[in-house]
C-alpha cells in the first residue's frame, strides 16, 4: 500500500492463556526499542483458554532487525509460553493469486483497488477455468493463466495450479471461482485460501440461489467471506454483510445487489487478512 | 392508532393478471366519490401471473358506506375479475392476541407501543404457557391467561386457547412463544398467525442457537418475522433485519443483541400486517 | 440494459391531486391495449396537494405507437387534468455525460457497470478539468474531453462544455467533479444534473471533511446523491447511505470508506433516475 | 448486571505516548497476580501523541485488593508515566440519574433494560421538568422528582437538581430532557452527562426537525449520543446510528422511527460508558 512506513512491523501471537503474556511480550519489544502503536488481544477464557495477541509496533531499521527479532523472540518468549507467532513488516505487500470463473465483479474490484494502492497486496497471478477474462486481466498488467477444469481433468488441473503458485504466493483468493478445490490442493498450496459466497436468511442449498431467494421472499441479500476448507462454505467466517431488497426486485436484480455486496465483503476480508487482523481459532475467527 | 381519520379506507385485491384491472377498480371507486390517496400494485407476470393491489382511499361517511361498497364491489368488480378482495376502515384497530412463554422483550415492546398509540392494534388477550409474566401484563390492563402445555396436555391446551380466542381476535402474534402450534390449531383459529425467530448467516438448527453462532464466529445476528405455518420457521417472510456483532460479544451478549433486533422486526411486521401492507402469495409475501 | 423488452414503456404523470386521476389514466392505457405491469403513486395531500404517478406498461409494437400515445394522452388526459407527463420506452438507454476531476472511484464504477449492462445508460462523453483519466476512459471506448477550468476561464470552459453536450445527452452526472457549475450552465444544459458528495452526522463545512470527521469522532460516514442546483449541495436528495467507522480508522481510511459508499450511492441514484423512478417535487423527491 | 464476577476489575489509563507503557502496566498487574482478560489501546501518534489503555483483569479477592492496587499503581506507575488512571470493580453498578421531559421512549427503554439486568447500572433517581411520567417511573420502584423549569426559575431548579444528585450519582443521562443545562451545572455536578439527539444528513437547526427532514426528502433518520458540554449538541460523540426512510413516511412516522433509533443508540452509549469503554480525548472519543 502506497506510503506505508518501512519501520512499522506487526507481531501476531497465540498460545494457551496464562498470566503474564502481555507483560512478557511487551517487555521483549520494549527492551529492543520497539514502540507499540496498537495492540489487541482476546482470550477464549482465562483458565486454560486460548489467548490471541496482535501488536503493531514501530522500530527504526525494521527490515534489518526482523531476522534477529524473530530468532530472539523464538528463544526468549515463544519457547517459554509455548506460543505460535509471526512477525511481518507492514510495508511488504502480500503476494496474491486470484482464481475466477466467469463472474467478473469480485475480480475487477480487487484488481482495481490493488492498482489504486488501496489494498496491501500485489496480485501476481490470475487463474481461471475459462478464457473469458484474459484481456480484462491483461489490461491491468497481471498474468492470466487459463486452466480448464472438467471432472476428468481436475487432478491434472490442480497440479498445474500448484506448479504455477506454490512457494510464490502468500494467499489465494477465490473471487467467484465456481470449482471446488480438493482437500489435497488446500493442503499442498500451503497458504490460506479465502472464498466469497452469497448468504441468505434462511440459507438455500443447491442451484439458482437468487431464484430461490426470490421465490421465498427474502428481505435481505448477503455475502460471506471465509477461509476455504474441504467442507464447502463451512470454513471460519471473516466478514459478512447484507443489503435490503424488496418484493419488487427480480431474481436478476437480486443477483446484481448480491454482486455489489460480494465485492465489498471480499475486499474487506482480503484487506483485514493482509493486515494480519484475522486470527483463526478452530472453526471461528477473531477479527481485530 | 390515535387520530386516524375515520373516512380513510383500505382495499386489497388479488386476481389473475389481465388488462384493465386498475382501470376497473379505480373507476369503481371514482364513481362512488372515493379519492385514492395511495395505491400500490405488483404482478408476478403480465401473462397469466398473479396481480396484487392495495389502495388507500378517502370517502366521507366511510363507516356507513362500507357495507354497500363491499356488496357492490363483489357484484360489479370481483365477480368479473374473479378476484379476492378486502375492504377495511383504517381507523378500526386490529384485535390481537399475544402468545408468550418466558422471554418478555417482544411482548413488552408490543404492549408498550400499543399503549403509546404507535400500533394500529388493540391487545385483547395475552396467553402464556408460563405464569411468570402475569403481573407485568396486568399492569398494562390486558387480560392474561395461563394455559400450561405439556406433550400430554397439548390438545387440551389448544382447545382452551381456541375457546378463548376464536371469533374474538383478528390476529395472533407469537411473541417468543416456545411451543409449536399444531396444523389443526392454525386451521381452526382462522386468522393469521405471525411468528418471530432469530436468523443467522449461516442458519443453525437445534438448541442453543446463540452458542452455535458464537462457536461459528458469525458477524451478523438477525431476526425474521413470518406467518406461521405447520412447517416450523418456514412460512412467508414479512420482515428481516440484522445487527453487526464481533468476536468480542459473548453468547449471552449475542442473545441480547438478538432480542433487540427481534422486538424491532416483530413490531414492524405487526404494524405492516395491520395496515394491510402484507399480501401473501403462496410461499412469499409482497410488502407494500 | 441488455435484454430489455422493447414493448415495455413508462409513463410519469404529475398534477394537482383530484378525484379520478388513476381511473382516467388507467382507462386511457387500457383502451389502447396497454397492460399495466407496475404502478406507483403518491400525493402530498388529497385536498389540493400534488399527485405523482409512475406506470410501467406493456404494449406490443411500442416504438411505433409511442408518438400517437403521446399526442392522444396530451389531448385526452393531460389537458383535462392540467398534468405534466412523460412517456418513454424502457429499452432506450439514457444518454449520459460524466464530469470528473481527479478522483476516479465514481467514474470507473459507472463506466464499469455501464459496460456490464447493469445500468440503463449509454455513456456518450466524459468531461474533465484534468487530463489524468484520459487513458483510463479511452480503454472503455468512451470519448474524453479535457476542458481546464480556472476562475478566469470558467465562462469559456462552460461554453465549451455546452457546445459539446447540448442536445446530445439526457443527463449529466458529476462523478466527483470538483468545480461548481454556474446557474447559467444548469439552465442552458437543459437536462438534469446529478451530483454526489460526502455526508456526515453532524455536517462539516469547508475543506478537509474527513480530517474534520476524524477530529470530531464521527461513527458514521455517508454519501448523498442529489440533483445539482445553484445552491451547492442543496438540491433534491435522491439517495443516501452510510457505513460504520470506529476511532481506529485514520482520516485516510475514512476517505476510502467514504469512496466506497459514494460510488454505491451514485450508482443507485443514476439507475433510479434513468428508470424514471425519481420524481422531483420542489425541494424534495419521490423515489418509487 | 446480574451474575458479574466480583473478581473482575477494569483499569483505564491515559498518558503521553512513550515507549514501555504496556510493559510497565502489564508487569505491575502480573506481579500482583492479576490475569489480563482483555486489553485495548490506542494512540493518537507514537511521537508525543496521547496514549489510551483499557484493561479488564481477573484478580481473586478484588474488592479487598482494590484500595492497595490503586495506591501502589499511583506510586509505581502513574507517577512515572504522568498518567491519569481509574480502577473499578466490574460488579459494582454505575449509579445513574435520568433526566426527562415528556417523551418517554428513551426513559422507559433504560428503566426496562435496567430492570431486566441488561445494563450495568442502578437507576437512583428520575428528574423531570414535567409531572407526566411520575406514575410510570414509580411502577419501576424508582424515585421521581418533579422540578419545574422556567427561564426565571432555572438557577433555582438547577440548585435543587444539584442538591438532589451531587455526590450520590456517577452519571447523568438526559433521556430526552428538553432543557439546556448551564455550564455551571455541568461543572458542579462533577460526573459525566450523556445526551441523545436526532441527527440527519444534512443537519437541520431549529424547531420541527422531522418536519424539516420530511420537507427536504432525507432518506436516513439518525440519532447521536454524546457527552453534554456547554455548546449544545457539540460534545464528544459516543455512538450514532441511522434507519432508512422513504418519501412515504409522514413527519409523524419519521419521528417514530427516530424514537426507535434514539432509544437504541442511547442504550448502547450508556452501556459502553458504564463498562468504561468510552475514553474522552478532547473533542472526540475512543470507544473500545
């Protein structure tokens, strides 16, 4: 993101809740001259629950200090607390691959926001099972790869996708990608995968969701962004939002309103993820 | 509702869509000196779809004219269009029975709004399967009947409820009534029954919905008001709304936020129903 | 808009409220074989108020019938009711000129929606007082004209704008155009002009609105789309919406959230205007 | 609030931002056996800005430890950081006086929520310049004092109010109190005063705000809760919200929708204040 201070770093920690975590972590940073700019924490329960911490700090010469910070934190703090942790320079953009099928609203919105410097990401690659959006993507100067997927070719297609992306991206975003990724793919890609899908009250299964919503007379159209897991549409929720609709809207208009809310919700989810604001805790998330 | 003009009437019509409906209905009213104040219509499709019309009109001496209006409309218009219709004086409040169990938030909100003259209703009777809220209800000057319900006594309880209410109310509102009404009861009560329940994205079945919502990390808590049918929570939707929540809210706080949204959504649904704004079309509604 | 039925027309009427308007208008349409698909009306008061009507109808061979319909409506109905009216074929897109300065979010969102067939418009021309967005606009295949404006050259600039647009567009949209149009320009352009601007609770005057909002700790950031008048930001309101923000958002992030809500509100306002849903009544609007 | 753990305490700190604050405060708590359950911080800028911290902690035997904790924190931490701070037991309710005139919606909503155990408050006294709501308030078992106010008697009325409340309440809530409190009263009452008022986009000054909103065709009706200051409606904002309205709503209906949003916003503001979530920073607030 344009103009991010190169001396700003982020630290995310999770461990079993126990007294003294904040004192321990903040003393560690203080002794190294890091000034805490923002700090958030949450716990699922002080007695034996899980503790989550996100700290934004300012440290002159961060890029040179980061490797030493990590090494010493591992030895002095993480080992003692039995904690998972992650340091990151806020100025380094997240490398992202976008998967898309034919609906372009989420893809274009992300490409556009990335180009305007609104998102802390670098879009490295777009992958699609259809060739339709090739020119559009190229006009943003982003690589586009058409990898068709049929039931028969899916394993081969996933191999190609992995070959293209593994070790070169930090995040995969399914920007209306209408194929289900296998559990094997999710394991091997080794980075988080964010998905967006429509949501209704009540929920509808199966094809033609907006036709079903119209038929049922729902008054709210929503979208949910979540981490993809093998169980379709069941991963930890990152963000949700809704928009009001009335009986006047046709199924087609519902789909349009839905597209608007999908792109907004997905942009928020990607932003928050890339700012290390989203911590996964089993089936749920903490969004700082 | 305080101060409603006694000369304001409402007409609701539904029939197979066909050319000339509005011309026919509006000419009928015009010839009788009624001035159309507001008019809404909707159609599921001009060729063979279903047509819905709601008209608010002003007619001096409405209360005396209403029986003649109905008779002549039946003969001159409804017969020709094969239409269902309903005339009503806006100044006559809807007679309502409220069913409740132990949660008081929806009940008190309706009683309170009714007392302040905000709702076009007269609350005739509160029925509960628990005695807890008797004093509270009495303080509003409304009759309270405690009719316990167990699996064994349910048929007898429903007979008592029917004896108490049949032919004396125009609407039953389930203001967090935690018992399922039988299809037989719904048939025999002969008036619409409005229910309110919590709604989530995604939906949760079974007990402890707020615990499930907490566990799943939902970001929106909602409520749906709908007409009760034999299929639980599946009747035509009247109104829905949601409120944002974060990971910080406990299951108990989620339930509180849910209670706020439930009472708001239910009040809107009852108001709109009693103003003849809600027209049922199979499994869906049109809300003018 | 792709796929709009060529036989669907719209009629908008306004006149002094009086008995029989709907009967008169609907009979007129019925006798010519037009089937009313949707109808909305509103009145500021049955006794001497202003009456507003919007009708969507289906008439086979509409494009050939339209001139005759207009002529006969003028003679038979409008003359009698002393009414203003407008017929339009729903399939004919509104010709739009977009004015922009440097902020691109509203402009690109409209261009993009137009290209996807989401908006019932044809963008004929983009006019800007800065050259920055020329390439971006050209990539959409839309003409771009750079007309610089300074205090000294403003009259000349407005003459050039009028020369370019008069009689060739149906609507001007100020998509974050940071110049004030003169009353003279608004008179002579002869078509409606829609503007978008940020809105806060409370309102802030003057420069740096997001800095002021940050300073004041507002919890909601909003946008208002309205018809432009000589009094800046004071024309009839078409649409408004808000988004929640917290103390955590910097002034820069507030501006970004504001941009999101601005483009959404403006797209809705343009859509509704072009669907003849927005009827101006003095300083206010009726949005059907 | 029912069931609050007596061992849960809250600490609020503000001081000039400087390195080591969190380390210093968290170490202090850690050494005394307090386990930090929740912690939020914010800074207006690491270099010389203002730093704000709110900590929720668990300490067995809190009520006995609190005086010692305060004394030692003052000596060991606050003196060193030149910090303002406040310790509080979460289980001790805030003592509140409610001021009201004739509109009852905010008053009743707060009384009702307090009785249900939803708010962490004890309502000690209701003060009104009208006698109308005396019986209503008494039915909640709360003392009601009628203190009429005219231009002439205002100083005397404020003296009576101060005599009744000074040193016996922690918070004053203006629940639609239609009198302006003098700067002298605000100084001498010595506790925060929360006010609620309607808000619109754009804002309207003067009488009949809902009539003005109707006249201007606003699409959103809002409410703002803020701390009262001598400058009317200009104090630090705690919470705001809006609800959508259409041209169909009369000024009277706008006022009703406004009342709904006022009571909701005020209840949230009072809850957050009493949970020490609202930290004032000059003209703005931080809401954790």
